C-alpha cells in the first residue's frame, strides 16, 4: 500500500508552503522531526497502543444489510469511525501529532477549530498527555457552539474567541498562525485536516491512513477481494484521504469524494470547493478554493459545520485533476434525509458531515449490481447534531 509522495511539498501543482519567511524554519523543523520519528518502532508502537486502548481501534467495517436490501444495488459497508473515542476520525490525527510534539520536546499545543470538533479532540489528547492547550475559535463559533467550548474547558484547554473579520474558522486559523509564528520554539501547531502548508497534509494523511489500511484488510476478510468504490465526505479532506490514500495504486478501486452543495451549487451558499472552485493560495498552500467575483475568498456554507471550509487538501486537488478520483456534491436537504434514513434503517445516527457520503450512496448504490461493494466512511457520529436536526425539522 504505497502512498503518493509529495514532491518538494507538492501534489502536482497543489500544496507547497506559502508562508511568511519567519515561519518556514518551524515547518522545516517539523518536517525533519516527522521524517525522523514516523518510522521509528517506538513511535509506531506508542501510536498503535493509543489507537487501540484509548481510541478503541480498529473501527469495524460493518455491512449495512437493511440499507443494502432497501436500495437493491451494491453492497454497502460502513467504516465506523463514529465509534472512535470522541466520536469521529479526528482523534487519529490528533494523537499522532501530540506524540510527535512530545518527541520534539514541546509542551504547549495550539489549534484552531470551527465547530469545535477538532478543538475537543485536541483538548482531549492534551489532557491525556498533560500538555498546555490553547484553542483559537471565531467568536461567532464560540456562541453557536457554546457546549463545545465548555467541553474543551472541561478538558483543561483555554479557548480564545477571535473577534476579527467574520469571526469564524478563517480568522481562527489566522490567529493560530500568528501565535505559531511568535512562539514556534515552544509551541506545536496541531492542524486538524489534510490542509495547510507542507508538511501538514502529508502528516495528517500519515496518521489518518489507518482508516484505509484497516478497511483494506477488513474488506479482504469479508469479500476476498478489493472494494469497487470508496465514498467519503470532503471538508478539508482528512477522513477522505485517510480512507482513499492506501488504495491510490489499486486502479480497480474507484474513489468518490462528496462535497457539501449546501443550498445548491447555483445558490452560492455551499462549500463545494473542488466542484466549483479555482486554484489559488489559501492559508499557506495552493489548492482549489472558493472565491467571489473579486477573486477574494468567498464565505462557505454547509448544514454540516465540519464541511464549511473554503479550501481543500492539495492531494484531493491532484486526485481531481489527474482523474484518480471523482468529486460530487450533495445538498443540505439530501444530507438531512440521509441522516434520518441511516438512523432508521441501521440504528446508526451519522454526523451531518458523514451524512453527505451516505446521501450519495443512497443515490449511487441502486445504479450498481449486487456483486459490487461500496465502502462509505462514517467519519463521525451524529449525537452532536441531534439538536440542530431537531430544530431544522421543527421548522419544516
Ligand atoms: C471535521 C469533520 C469532517 C470534515 O473534516 P475532513 O478533514 O474533511 O475529514 C467530517 N466528518 C466529521 C464527523 C468531522 O468531525
């Protein structure tokens, strides 16, 4: 299972490192440490130990039998990242990076968060290892996600409400980068998705590839062959690349990423970066990004807060341009329906983010034959979204 290697930090024309000069030594230092420790047997053992005993891995590959029967097409397998401790795939990456920070001798961790999911995962791992933790969050997001702010504080983190600009994720990232620039000798910036300047996309993928590696083995055990399709939702792209990357060289396995079409691609209220964006530079790397008519970064919208990002991981950009993967989109309404359907037919309440991948499976599986299989990555559980869905359904 060879992964696609970035060349000088680039996947094709995407990725790279477009940061202020003062930050580059910190990224070089990080890359050196990552390359030194990633294959170190002690490091690997420790990472695997926490994945198993703290996160609860491996996550099952579960045959959704009733859903498959109801749709009458391909067999649908669910990769159950929702069963991880803290309820999503994010913890895989966070643990890997914390262990790396520990090896680098750093005791202060900073991170940005949008809806709070990455912040909670980071605060969790910092509590586990007794590290100082500062989470940057847009002020608007701290109001919308007050319960996640409380969770982070409960876990011992300090949450900084960023009051600049639109007061959401973009401003939180900027604030975290400024902190990192000033403090990189003593501070580790723990990035939450397969985005940002090199080497972050490579590091995040490295720690998330456990999803695809497990799925590979599990599908082999159950079916005696490789799956036909992989489906995952794409925000920044970390759960998707974690599932996809180990299958990169298996050309018989078709890869589909599902983006949030929000209220419809024509409405402008969406976050379907790969489907509608243009190449540009965002947050220190080159990728497809959403821009307005003046070429400025445009606001993003999705029913799923975790998919609400104007950029996307560089490896996905390369997958798209090279044709290795296809990127489709589903609307808020379709995701909301899928949220309910998976709950009713399988007893699994998926995260609204994951519901996008499920929604596409609902449309796509019936077009395939019963001999074919699809792995759908259930990136997280929907408990966090139940109240939002309750309110949305009450309005209707
Ligand atoms: C954060 C999140 C996502 C989106 O992030 P990616 O980096 O695209 O994976 C998807 N699903 C869940 C449950 C999340 O919490």
